[in-house]
C-alpha cells in the first residue's frame, strides 16, 4: 500500500492491477486482489449461517428491538445486545437440535421463526398467561387472549396488561407466517392514560406489520385484535403464530423493561437443512470467478482401480452475512421513539 498525489488531482477507482481511494486527503493505492478466497470451510460457513439468522431477525424486528434493552441507548447498543443474547441461544439450539430456532438458508432473506429475546430488563414478565387465541386468515387478524376478572374495569384491564401507573406501556409483539413463505413481525403498544372508559384509557400505536388494534371483552377474557398488513399464510394457525409482551415504565428519567422472548419449540428449517445449502469446500474468488476443486484422476495399483469423484456442486455466489446492521431506530408514524439523541425512547 502506498500514498500518492497527482498533478491532475486525486483519483478513485481501479485498474487491472491497482485500486485507488482517498483517505484524509491522501490517495491510497493498493494492489488489486486476485485469487482471494471467500470463507469456504465448514466452521466459516457455520458462523455465517448463525450470523445470517440472527441478523435477518434483528432487521425484521428492528422497530422494537433497537430500543427494548434496559440501560442501553437506542440504536447500535441495543442491536449489539440483541445479537449477543440471541447468538448464544442460536448456538445452543444448533448443538442440541432442540427446535427453538430455525436457520436461514444460504442467501435466504427475511425472518425465520425462533425463540428470540426481544427485550431485557428488571420489570416482572408481562402477560404471563396471554396466548394466541385465534387466527383469521381471510381478514388478516391475530387475536391475543388475556385472562381478566368479570367486571372488566379500567384498573383490572390495566393490571391484566401489566400497567400500574399512568404512562406505563404494554407492547404486544406477534410473529406470524406470511403467504410468501416468510415470517412477518408486528407490534402494538398500549400506553396507560387517564380516561373514562377502557378504550379512552389506552393510547394505541402500531409498528412493523401491524396496522391497527382494538380491545374487547368476552367471557371474562381481554382480547386484543391485531390487524396485519401482510397476507397470512393459508396454513397459519395458533400453533405456528407466536406472541411476546414487553412492560415498560419510566422511572427517574430511565425506561425500565421486562424480559420478553418468543416461545418457539418446532422451528424450521433445522441447522442441518440450512447448512447443506452453504457452499462448503468450493473455491470462490473475490473477483467473481469460481473454480471447483479438480477431480482426482483414476489410478491403478496392484490390479485394483479406484476412481476419485469430482465435486459437482456449483451453487451460490460469494454471499454475505445479513447481520451487518448499523442499528438506529427505524421509528414509525404512530408515536414510536427514536434513538438519534441516544436516549432510550418508549416501547
């Protein structure tokens, strides 16, 4: 590597043998990489698979997860916390093949269902007894049921949602199968306010794939009906649709959170299915060329003949890890916080 200047000014770009860039007003000239190999061993591709899985999940759930870790400023710090917490869980799921996480196949975009930790904090777990009550594929609705008392007063509803004081927040997140064979993510935030009726006592905001939400009571059960933007898969059921809830409370200028994690026990694809799609053992060059390992020639020794089989796998390009997020808060138009000032916003 060398620095250089030119009478005609600093140059950028590349030639057949060199690349040129400008750093701090100086031109940096480097030899062009030829024959550099991308990762291709099984351990390297395994790590790529795990990172791709966690990174795609964070991207899908970013509107919540980039501000839901107590004590961490919104944005990159929360992203790092999400990746750290869930990579450990994903690694365990891979080793024990327990079905708690699915794994992204090679260059597969989007969210794969898994038992992701989407919030961490010191508050008690929210909506412990809540569950997915029903799925309406035709109307793109997911209903979450929570037990409450017969009266259904404002205070009882608030308690059922984990809210004790005005300004407390209950966020309900759902992960659901979409018609395009991927998974969607949406969340509804209920902020407890002073009001004359139940509906007036909760300010509702939505993010992700959720478009609206409504509260109702049936047989002493508090129901939260969530409408979604995406088409639900025809096979969407209460068994393959998941929910998690986050309590948030503002105390002394800081937002406290509860721990929230999806409960998934039969996620697909398995690690074995996913890793089989990664180009292990192939030589893949940075300049776009691809050279397969040569097949051994047939040899004869002592009257016996052995034929070496060539590697005929030609799959995939160089690929990249989808976990390379830069953090930051995507925000939403319904009252979501933003992390630009580094302060933990409402969730």
